[in-house]
């Protein structure tokens, strides 16, 4: 028995890198400056295309990781600034219409986990 399928009216394609551990030159306190600290970064990119059939139509995960690693080598005072700059770099990749960047800083608090999330749209 054949059934009719409802046509898909819209598709959403996300490219993600999750829980990427990095050592970053980050912080505002005197004991943090010049000392690399651990961050855990997650990035989700929304693509403009509704169908992707080749690597040229998407973002290679390694480009996202490399953008984060490049930023980690610069001194950036706040994780909010780091997340925003990473989001801007990701929005510059072809086909990306939204970048959501989450950063956790594991040792910012004695107990618990501190973090931020930034969402940028084109």
C-alpha cells in the first residue's frame, strides 16, 4: 500500500562542534593574565541551504575548531568577548546564517560551572 508523503516545507541544517576543550589566554584578574585557562566550547551553526550534498556547501568542523584555537592564543579578558568574536568568525563562513557559541569556564567558581552563550544572526 502506498501512502502520500507530506512535502517538507522547510528544513534546518545545523553544523555543530561540542565540548571542545581549549586552553585560552583569558581573564581579567591579575592572577589570570598571562596564564592559560581551560575553556569548553560548543558551537552550533545554522546553514542557509536546505539540502547539502558536498563539503563545499557546508562548514568543515575543523574550521570551527581552528577559529576557536586561534582566538585562544590571544589575550581576551572576558569569555563573553571570546564567544562574540568566535561567533563573528563563524558568521563569516559561507552559507552560515546563525552562530550560537557556548563557553564554559570550569575553574571560574569554587563550586559549579560558569559560562556564557552568545547567538549572532546574519
